[in-house]
């Protein structure tokens, strides 16, 4: 419609007209941004371009719109900033945030010293200062609605969806104690002592002396909760071991329920003025309702999402949307009843994940992963920037005593709380928490934007000290994020706290994890003491028997975990094969040096006597020419598959290589590999016993290492014919075995990138594994030798797609 | 009987417990509790046979039942340089096997932890290495995986494929430079340690042994 683009009406006068139109725009925005825009309703109706006499005219009216205006020359170019103001400004903020994130990683030395969150706050301070200098009014960026409805959910969902369930459940008791008892302790300790401080009457009365007990406690409840956003931002950079990470992070998630209840309770009490015993009892009940209710709401939505995903096999494109929408609904529903929205999101994400993942396509899984990571990292960046901006903006009321006492009390309360509670908990833990662990837990208790937003929400009428509170909160946040956030990394190094294992789960580890589960359950049964292994086993059984059948479509519901793992591994390799160019001749084609293949591990038994020798065996050795021919056919077949897979279909994704083509591909590969093997056998059938055809993965999963290939090459050339495709794809990724997949980690199979592979290779060496990754210089040599252009390109391509896992690329973002 | 273990009334028994405690690292209460369980399992006799363990109802659904029970009767798990299997085990042997599942203490040094890890890994290794030749061969490994998945009706093929993939992984990690003619005989203990490095056995392979015992059960009951 042409009229839509022409906007010549003056900007101001139409705000009150055409509200549905405004709503429509709002809806579009909602879909586009995936967020609710709190300010949207007020300003976006500027969009309306013409003054329609009446809404009811509808379609008919639009055609005649132009005549209602006084005729004037058609404007070729016009400016209407108001028309696009809000989305434009939002985009600007997001762009700023993304650019900052980008820039941050362009200076590797800086990211080694200062955590990202600190830098972002500084950027926010600068931006806020600039806005103030320009004389503009600083927008209320960290407005509570915006924060709680738009910025927070993506981060929490990301955390919940990719929550490492096993360690979380194993340490649930400890986490709960820290989250509930610890937060309560902090609240009352800080609140009470602050009140005590305010009672000390110095000569000159200040704001401080007018403090009452309830506002103090309220302030304590706001300031004592560890903030998940801050913790995530810092802990992801220090790569702490899983146990500590889950303890601190889990605490920061679960203490939300306590904070919500205390906050509402104290606000309520402060309004009423009196507290009776009944109120306290109701408060305790309220806590249970808020926590359990939140989890229940989340679980219900999670199950709904899982159930929905059962039927999405024909509309793969919208699969990821269900995950997001259901989770957001869970959050909003929980918030509606003042339940803990964070717990609802966590419960929702954690509940739906295993089932949804079994149902949805691999591509959808990747999409979900990327979207979540993208949203959460942008949100996180925005939150920190806004925190800076709000600091510049905020009305401050600096009270030295109050601020210093608060900071000190926060530290003291945290330390006492952690040490005291650990002393208690250690009696019940199998693996005790050491002093180092306690230190890190205490030190990792960072405060963040949630506290600020809660403080922002306070009613200035009810709480005349709001400004002072806000200033103190900001100071504490800055202190924890800057001082603790910056020193925690060196401290972790200094104390030699155990770090996270970088390597992906190998299949051996997977087997033994399961083996251990059953073994420990068995031992517990023999001991006659039903511990948590026993109950976990019961739960698993129940899950397998009933829940999975309802929520997972088709055969996959019966698939045990190990098989699922194995399939993932297989899938990943197939995808790698496709991505690495399939049949295209690789520069490394000859560099198939030594390979551990199936033949190396086959038992050297004589083949069973009944084995019918394959017909080819009777033939004389294949001539080199014929062999080449076979290879060519194989290669072109693979090429064709790949080309076909490139075709693009917007709606159905049917031509999706990773989905439907995969089976085909696997089959083809199987055939090819069988043939290959036969060829190889023909060339050296004296040395290799006939082995039964193995599963594709096995045979394919030859692992090559190209360190010594030059030495071996000549010798091997006559035995091993140059491997054209399947195997050579591995050569590219160095000597890393490709069967490292961890289904539990956010990293999905296909996001393994070259950087990562190389880095991991390096670590393998350090850890004493025998595999020698090609050294940096060496690889360069090789690439030069063998027309490495293509390889280089691939490298670049892979690098440009480093996978969303946040800690993946922190260390060496620019490896080659 | 519960009363017979009461330390005050039976100084001789008490002494024996202390001896066990020194050897296995269990506390006296834990030993006491385990002894009670032992009595229960053995129908108040001195030894436990395979049938006794097989009759535990909770074990019935465990896919590794045979292997777990087998481990109790394996001489290699008794810290003596013997091999082979025993028909019946006494309480001491029972304790010895159980001691592999002790959690690490808070004040353990790195060396002690390392030793504990080795011990636990050795136990697992022995479970896999059924013929006691020091290596886990492909066939043995396949059997392990098959057993592991015996509760799900998954074909043997899948189990075999998984075991083979795992074996291949071990081989490629530990022996990256194998010629086509070389043969990887099987997983040695060193290789086994290597591949399970990431699992942190010392903090994982634990069972909670009850050590708080009500005093009524210790002394009051049988007097």
C-alpha cells in the first residue's frame, strides 16, 4: 500500500487515534523483538499516517485517505523520527551492546584482566554521562518492568534450559540450604545490624537516624540475594569446577523465591505498620507457596511444551518457538500470581529439555541453542550497560556511614553464613566442601541488577530513604562486580582451585557413568540402605516406563541413554562429513598417515570357518585404474548428495541435509565404506583378517594423526591407497578423535569448531595423551604445500561460526 | 543378633572391629551397621554365598546384578595377591569389597586421593577384566556394554557397535600411531586410567554408609 510509506502528517497529533493500529504495530514488535515493550503502547501509535474519519471505514476508507488532505506537492523525502523512534532506539541500544561485546573480545589482553561485566558497566557510565552532557534526559533504562519482563527471562531461561541437571540434583540439598537459610540469615543479619547502627545517635541527626526496623529488613532482603546474572557473567570466565559453579549458581537461582517473599512481605508490613505473629506464619506459608507454586507452574508448562513438541514433526520451522513461548508464558504466569518467576523458568526449561530434545529436529535444537545464547548474552550486556547508565542517572543520596556499613555487613554476613552453613552441611555430604571451596562460595556471592531493580520498584512515599537505599545498592553491586569480580580469577589461580574439565565427554566416560549409576545402586541395595542412587534409579525407571511414552513420539521413547548418545555421535560425524565437503578431494587426501582403525582392535582370531569369502576376493587384484574409477563413482555420489542438500525450502525444511537426507547419507556411506574396505582388503588381504562389516561409525571413525605422516607415508602408500573422502575429512580437524560429544552441555554436536578442536588437541597433549596435534607452524607448512587455500577458507568459515557456548571462545578467540 | 555386637559386652568382638577399621578405613559404627546387614543377608551364618546376594529383591532389576555379585566373590578385590573366585565370603571379605566405595575424607592429601582413585578404578577394571589377564579385550568390553543395556531390549548389534566405538576411542587415544597390521590387544589398566581421567572417580564412586547408629540398637536391645 503506497500510502503507508508516505508520512507527511505532522508527528504530534495522532496519538489518540487508531488504537488498534498501534496495537498491531506493538504486536509486530513483540514478535520481532520477542519481548514486551513496556513503553511501546505509549509512543508507537505515531505510526499512523493518515487521519481516517472513523475506524469503521476500514478498507474502503483507506483508498480515499489522500483526498482528505489539502493538496500539496508530493514530498520526495521527509523525516519522521518519531515514527520510528522507539524501535530505533531499542535497536541502537542492542547494537551498542553487541558492538561492545564484539570490541571486548577484540582486545584479548583486556579480557584477561577485567571481566566483561565491569567493562560493560564502565561503558554504561560513559554513555550515561554523554547523554547527560548532551542535556538530554537519561531514559529510565533499568525500569523494573523492562528488566523483569524483557531482560531477565532470556538469561534465566538459558540457564534453566542448559542447567546441568545431574550435578544440580546431586547437590540440591546443599544448594537449598545456601539459598534459603543463607539468604534468610543474610537478610536478618544485615537488616538487624543496620538498624542497630541507625540507633547509634551521633551529634548531628541524619537520614540514617530516621530509619526504622522494617525498611532496614527490606533493604537487607534486597541486598542479600546473590544475583544469577552477575554470577553467570563472572563464573563463566573463570572456568571453575562444576561443583562450585553449580553451588553458587544454583543458590543464586533458588534464592529468588526467598527474596520475592521477603520483599513482598516487608513491603506489605511497611505499609501496614505492624507485624503480628500470624503474619510471620503466613509469611512462611507464603514462601512454600511461592517456591513450590513456581516450580509447579514451570513444570506444567514444561510438560505442555514437551507434549506439544511431540506433534511438530511436520512443521519443523516453528519448533523452537514453542520452547520460547511456553517458557515465557510460564514466567509470566508465575509472576502474575507473585510466584517465583525465576524458579518457574528454571523448572520449565529443565523439565522440557530431555523430551523436547528427543522430539525436535537437530536443526531446531541448534536454533534453540543459538537463540537462547544470543538473547541471553545481549540481555546480559544490556543489563550491565543499563546499570552504568542508571548509576549516572539515578538520584543519589550518599551517606558514608550507611554505604560503608552496608558493604562491610554484606561481606561479613556472607562469610559467616557460608562457613556456618558449610559446617552444618558437611555432616551430611559425602564429598565434603573444603576450606577453599567455602572461600570461593563466599567470595562468589555477587550482587547485581536484580537488587537494583527491586530497589527501583520501591515506593518513594512509603520509603523516604529510597534514594539512599538505591545508592547503597549500587555501591554494593559495583563493589562485588568490580572488586570481587576482578580478583576472583587471580584468587582461583592462586588457590589452585580445581578447574572445569574442558574435554567433551567421550563414549567411554558415558559408558562408565551409566555403569557407575547401576553399580552404586546395586551396592546401596546390598548395604540395605536406600540412598539417593536408589531413588534416582526408581525415578529413572518411572520416567522410562510412563513419562517418556507420553511425551516422546515414536521409537525414540524407548531409546536408552547410551544409544541416544551413540546416535548423537554418529549424527555428528555424518554432519561433519557433509560439512567438510564430502567427496571433494581434500588437500590432505594423501596425508592419511597412521590410522587406528577397526582392524587394529579386532580380536586376532582366525575368521570363523563358515565365512564365505566375498566374491571380489576371488578376483585378481584390482588394477590401479579400476580402483580409481570406483573411487570416482563414490566421490561423485557423495557430491551429488551434498549438492542436493543445498536446495533451500523456506517452509518445510524437508530438504534438510541433517534430517531426512541423513539416513540416505549414512546408507551411502556405509556402502562406500564397505567398498573401500574391500578395496583395501584386496590390496593387503594377506595381512588383514576378514572382518565383519562394522557399523558405519566405527569404520569411518578412523582417527588420523598427521604428525609423522611423512615418515609413514611412503611405506603406507602401497598398502593404503589414498583415501579420498570419508577419512580425509578427519585430517582437517587435526588428530582429535571426533567422537567427543556431550549431550548435556550446551554445545551440540555440530557446533564443534576448528578452534575448539585445535585447542582441545593442545590440551590433550598437556594431559599426557598420546595424540600429537599438529603444531602451529607445521600446519602452516602443510597448508602451504598442499594448496591450502581451500583449507584456509574452511578454517575461516568454521571460525566465523564459533558456536554459542559462552566459554568456548573466551581464551583464544583468534587462534589461527 | 543386634546384641552380640555391643562393644562393651563383647570386648573380643570390639577388638576385631578395630582391626577391620584399621584395614578398611570404616568407622566402628559403619562396621557395626554393615555387620548387621551381613547377618541379615547371610541368615545369621558366618558366610554369604552367591544365592544370598541374588535373593536381594532390590537387585532384581539391576542390569549389572551378575557382575556386582561376582565382584564380591572375586579374590582380586581382597587386597591380597590372589586370583580366582571364592565360593563363600565372610564378613571381612564383605567389608573389603565395600571399602572400595568409601568416600574420600576431608583431610586427604593428594597422594592419598590418588591412591584411592587407583583403588576404585582397579575395582572397576577387575569387573571388566573377567579372565584376569590384565587387559580388557574387545570381547570383554562388548559383554560389559551388553550387560549394561540388558534391561532395554536393544539388539546385540547396537551394544556391539557402542563397545567397538568405545574401544576404538581408547585405542586412538592411547596408541595413535598404529599401522594397519598392528593389533591393539585390549585396554590395560594404564589406558583405563587414562580414559576415565575426566570422571574423577575418587569423588564419584561413593556410597553413603550409615555411621550414625541409634544407641538403643547398639546396646539396649539384647540385654
